[in-house]
C-alpha cells in the first residue's frame, strides 16, 4: 500500500525533528473508509507549563464496511504535514492508535502523545496545531486526512496583583501593581508577557461580581501598575483575556480595607 510508505516517511521524519516530509500528500482515500468524531484533549486547549511535559489524548472513530485494521495519528504544527514545523508521534511502540472494535464496521480509537519543552515544543510553535490521521481497513481501503482536527497548544500563564496601602482612608490613592507572565519552553522558566492589554477589576466586599475599572498594558517586563481612588472595602484583581498562544487568566483578588 502506498499509504504504508507515507506513514513510514512521516513518522521517521518527525521522530528526527525534520521540518519537511516530501512524501506526504493532502487528503486521500480509497473505498469507503471514514474518520469522524475527532477530539483532542477532551475538546480543551492544551496548556503546557514551563517545565512539565504534557500528555495529550486523542480519540476518534474509524469505519469501513470490512472493519478497521489499524490507524496512525500524528499531531503537528505547520501549514501542512509536508511543511510541519514540529510534531508529536503517538506514544505506542509503533506510533499507532489503539482501536477497539465496536461492531463489524466501526472502531473507536485512542492515542496518547507527549509534548515536551525543548523537544517538540519551542516558543514559536504555540498556537494552532492539527491532527493528521490515516485509517486502514481490512480490505485495503483507507482514508488519510491531513487536518482531521485543529486545536490550540498554549504557553501557561500567570497573573499577580497587589493593592496598597492597606488599610487606606476613603478618598486616598491606591496603587495596584502586578505582573503577567507565561511559560518560556526554551528556558524552563516564566517570563513577562509584554504589551498586553489587562483589565483592572473590582468587586465590593458584599458582592460576588467583578466589574472592570480600567484597561492598561503590561510594560517591557510584563509588569502592571496603575492607581485608583479608595471608596469602599473590596477586592482588586487583574484579568487577562488571553491570546491564541496564551490562555486567559485572572489574578486572585487582593482585599483593600477602606477606613
């Protein structure tokens, strides 16, 4: 089968961290094999911190009138599998998914992948990733999908806040500082996220709802600083809406006692 040769080339290339896979093609099929219900990480973005490798689970359904023989998935980042910037092979010994027969024509398949800092993760590959899958049937039919599903891989974020002085007299100035940082997969540390819009929010002591006071931007080191006028007891926090490469995050509210 031509598809077996394609799988071998792609798997070998990604295992060697190659950036080009010339033998691969876009979507291709023969016969009635189908791939459906593709889910990555339970449908949630994959958020990876600065130091701990992340296990990612992929599930999908494969069908064919003769039954499914095997399926081989790959996670990758790039415009296409041929131009992948990086990728991850399934953790099984042969790189295949574990497919469980549901009935004579349908199997549910599952594979686990490891995303690891300074291996298949560098800062520039945060963002949209894709799932490449080939499923082969017992009668030699197959389906190859270059983008069976898109999903997000993001650099974990942190956000702090500190409101001072405390306690403070009503009508006096409160200075609210904080920092927005995110995982740097290349250094294994967190670094300031610069020039990002962050909301300063407040909720009264008697309320459970935060309202936005103002929006400011992080500086060149990810730090935040602004002032407000003290009015009533309550909690200040910073809130970041997130980007394609970095998830949303709220700081834990800091209480201010207004006298």
